[in-house]
């Protein structure tokens, strides 16, 4: 699901990346920014927490012309510029800023480095209203925001999740309490829990282990929490000894190594037949093809949708 | 010889006859359907006219939006007026995506076929089947197919009024007045129209029901800058109930209560007449809930003119969404065939080694030979 969101296969107007004090969401944010530029969008970058040049350099782009930087990092309260307004209210012009830079008809995307400072100065409901308006702006195809959950109360995170189409929460694999920060456990990795709401209302949940490479490309593979390691913190239990001891038997129930090899070499009669069938099937379906099915009125539809892939 | 004929007594004077409504069997109130026959059964027949129905949204609003669409579609099918006030998105988006009513004839013919097939147990043909799903016996409920949209012409036949609360409206009068503006607009629509209950029935205008829908009410988009939003919400609901009691309207309000604290939610529930909550499953692994899409929790049932309200058979309800139906069922425990069902006199170590079902294949210390 994460890769689909990154590549744009799944449309999501508002993406919220949540991290906390143990995980770092800015690398994932950069990955999103990079893939949006690759898709040919005009990117509006609102930087609050990092110096904009730092951010842009890490994107490793050949051509910087597609990136419009709104720098709120260098002069947060506007002392140098002179208007001296509160930082948070500057973000309120986000819609007008995006609209005025719009020259041609190309798509626009917005990346907000972090919402924390804005949320600390303004009411979260007002911020939600602004973001909602931005997401419904016809020209903006996607807005990606970074949110530090440990800096705000739960209510704020809940409200932001409510208005977002996709919420990506970053966690660590091991759930042990972090007593020392210097030790890095072998099992530590980052998991991304994605909750994505499609346009027709259906909700998908996926847990994936994420690795972000140096060129900001993302590798994600599905991940399931190992129940044993979750309880005992990664220490695997010794398997219990077999109670039915075979020492008292007069015959041998196990196979020796040589016997096992010979058993694996033996070809069963049904295997030959199924392999022949497989070859035939591969021959008949030539290249892949999509099936476009237009159902008639008389077609008997199944009412349920167990695989969650039908469109209703 | 006196002929005994059973003639229908004329309706008592002053009885209001409005299409799309039914008189409640429990308390004589006029009810309108929610668009989902199962939900009507749970509520005791439907939503009473003149009441406020609160739907507490599920976290991702998938099913609450669907229930809103069913409510509006039922209004179109019954010929009622529709009023939608939304701050989220344009109400026309909602009105253009209403589900299409399915024709009832197809389901009836399949039922008749099944009756004719009972060749052996024909004496049981006429007995009602034991159903755990609450099928709508009331004739005024309709089924909808959510994969097709209703024809626009059907929707336009109704009296449609919508209000899209955008920045122009809210910034003009101050953020808090989004609520006041909505209330004023609603009152304007009701005054001197067929939706108003007048003392004397002038007979000119046929009385009709107005379905008032406020989707995603009290979401962050409705709330103003100040943190005392709950007071504005509470005041609005109080005034809405007053307006509702004096008119022929049925209000559906959906609120994302998971964003509010418990005591705030309790205040909201106090001011509405009916309150149900949807809890949708996302990635649920519990096998008991496998066939359902979520739980339905009832927090309050309407009690407008009586001491006691209608009480359904059970409060453990779950819902399932099918393409042509939205089914609400009583949850019952599945038969216990778990591996760890213990029996008396069993060895504890045996449990781990020999997983067995409760009914057979048990290795007892004494061997039972049949």
C-alpha cells in the first residue's frame, strides 16, 4: 500500500505522516516529495523545521525549477521582513500562495515539513479547515504533511487523521521500553502502519517494514508482528523436548540423511502429469492481458465483497 | 336477517395522512423510514417525525456516509422534501450519488419458488422461517442497490434545498455564527410551507415531510477558533430540537463523536432523541466478527410521548453491508468448537500435545470402546 501511495497508483489528496520521538518521518516525507517531482508536479515546499536548501539538496534532483520554496525557517516571526506577524497565521495564506504561483495548467503538490509550529500557535480546528480547503483545491493533486505526535495532545492527532485520506504512522519493530538510547537492538527497524481511505469510502489497513535508501527511494515489504518476540522481546523460547521419547523403541522412526536425499529424488507419478499440464497452460495464455468486463443487467451478482476489491 | 358486514371505520377526525409515513405500533407517533428496513426494526418502526436522530460516525466515515445516502434516497422514493446543510463538501456531491432502489418483484418471486419446493414438509410451508436478521416487514421500507446511482430526474422531482457552508458565509458573520446561519436558513425554509404544522389545516397545501440532513456535523470544519465549541454545538442541537418539534421534519445529524471527550458526548446525546453509534472493523482478525463489517451500538431510543420507549430484543447488534441490502443482525455466540475446551478429569499435559475438539477424538485415561 505504501508503494502504491508513493507512485501515485492510489490517489490520496491529503497524506499525513506521523512520527514520534523514536522514529524519523522526514526521510519518508522526502521520498514523497521526490516521487511527486518525478511525476511532473510543481512542488510547493513549506519549510518550518529544516533549512530549505538542506531539504532540497537531499532530494538529489537534477533540475530545481519545479520546486517553489516557502521559507518559514530562516525568519519565523518576520523580524527581518518587518510584518512581524505570528508564524502560524502565515500558513493561512497557503491557498492563496499556491494559487498565485500557478502559471500553467500543470499539477501542483504541497509538502509541509512540519505542522508542529503552526499547531502550537493556532487552534487545531482552524488548521484543519485550512488543510481541508487545500485538499479540495482543484489544482492541488496531493498534500503531504509531517506531524510529530509526541509534541501534541491526542485530540489534535485525531482531528488531523479525520480530515486526511491516508495516515502513515511510523513505529519501531521492537516494542521494548527504550531504557538506553545508545544501544541499538538488532531487531530495530521502522514499520509503517498505513490507513488509507479510498474515494468510495473503503478503508485499507497495512503494516509494512520500510527501508529508505540514500537516494530517497523506498522499499516496503509486508510485515507481521511475530507474537513470540512481541511478548518476550526477541528472545526465542527453546522448543519443548519431545515427550514421547523414542529411546525405548526397537525400531527407527526417523530417516537418516542419505535416506532423506533419496526420498527427495523420487519422482511421484502425479508430478509428471501436473508438470505437463503446467507447460500447456503457459503456452496457451500468451502475453498478459486485462479483462474488461461490462456486466449485463441480467448478470447474477454476488452481493458480498469478501476480497474488498469491488467498487461499492 | 341482519347482514353482518365488516366495514372499515372511517379514520378518526384530524388524523394526518402523509405518504411515506406509518403510524407507530408502540406509541401512535408518525414514523418515517431510515431507508434501511433492518434499522427501522431496531428503532421500533422508524424515526419519529419531529425528532432528531443522531448517528455517531465510525472513524473513517465510510458507513455513516452510506447511511446518510440511504436516508436521503428513502426521502426521494417516498416523495419527501430534502434539506442538506454541509460544511465539508458541496451537498450536491452527496445528492448526486444516492443509491438506486432495487425492485421488490425479483425477491418476491424467488420466495414463492421456495415455498412450492417443499414436497415432504409441506405442513411447515406457511410457518415463518426463523431469521436472525431483522427483515423489514413494514411495507414502507425500500431496499437500495449501492452500486448504481439514482436517476437525477427522480432526485429533482423532490423539493431540494441545500446549504453549503463555505468561507464566504462563515467569515462574514463570525465563526460562531455558522450554527446560527444554518438555523436561520432552516427556519426560513420551513416557515409558511407545507412542512409546518398549523393549528388549522388550511387544506391548500398537502402536508409533507422534510428530511433534514446535517452530514459531518461538529467536525473540525464546523468549529470556530475558540475552544468552547461544545457549547455552540449544544445550543444548536437544543434549538434544532425545538424547530423539529413544531414541524413535520425528521432530522438526521451525523457527528464524529470519537473526536470529543466522554462528557461532551454525553451532553450531545442528552439533547437528541435517538442516538446510535457505528463502529466499523478495519483489519479485524476476530473470527466471531468475520462476516460483519462492524458493530452497531444503541445509546438512546426515542421517547417522545410515552414513559417507556421501545426496547429491541437485544442490544448486541452487528451490521453487514451487501450490495443490495444493509443488514443488521443480533450477534450470537458461535458454537464452541475451540481446541482448548476443557473437560473434567483431563490431564493438563494432554491438552498441549493432543489438540482435540470438544466433541470427539479425546484421549481419556480410560479407553472407551464402542
